């Protein structure tokens, strides 16, 4: 896109999407903690994030300028971090204590496998970037929808909500489903 300034442009895109990631997960985490729907607290956020990430990634593959890539990559990172924040809460929410080690191992293994397979897929589509982005976006969406379908969240409409408070969040943590003072 800009061969003379590619290092600076890559640094800019990386800095912006990293900032989007750092801000998105905690905000979505707090919001998903307080979400009450018949589909649960986490699933609506995860579905929205998967769809937004899918659309952002496809649009990023079609980008023809650094400005467009910056915007579309930010949308993709916003989406996938909207999915990832609630995903991390599934372990304490749903996984029994005696199975958390296995769950963590499988989740970590998934990350390692993705880190190995991702560059291979990238190399396959190095000369067909829009198609490569579409393939990766589709794989991410299919796995996300599969996870949400295979692991439905419980109805949370009748669950109590703790009030949103910066002071409270600094002095209390959730342990075994209960709020405890730190």
C-alpha cells in the first residue's frame, strides 16, 4: 500500500489495534457480567463479536489504503476481542473446579495450533489476500458459531446483578460464584 513507509504504517496499525484490544476486553467483560437475556450473559456478546470480527476481517482483506486497513482492522479486533472477553469468563462461570486444568490445557492448545496453522494459511493465500482474509474470517466464524451452539449459555434474566461501581470492582473479586473482599 505504501512501500516507502511500510514499517511506520505497520507500527501504526499494530499500535491502534493493540489499543482497541486493551480497551475492548475489560469493557465488554463488565458489560457481559451485567447482561441478562434468555440466551445468557456471555453468548450475545460472543455472537456479536464473532460477526463483527468476521465482517471486519473480510473488509480488511479488501482494503486498498492504510487508512482503510486501520479502520477495518480495528473493527476486526473490536469484534474478536468482544468475543474473547466473555469467552475467558466461561471457565469460572461454567467449568467445575476439578475440570479447569483440562479446560485450560485445551484452550491453550487451541491457541498454539492456531499460531501454527495461521501462518501456513497466510502463506497459501499470500498472492490472494482478499481470499485469504475471507477464508480465515469464515473459519473463525464457523468455529465461534459451533462453540456457541455446542455450549449454550443458561438463561440469566432472573439472575441478580451487582451494581456497576469502580470502587467495588477495585476492592472485590469473584470467587466460586460469590463476591469476596480483597
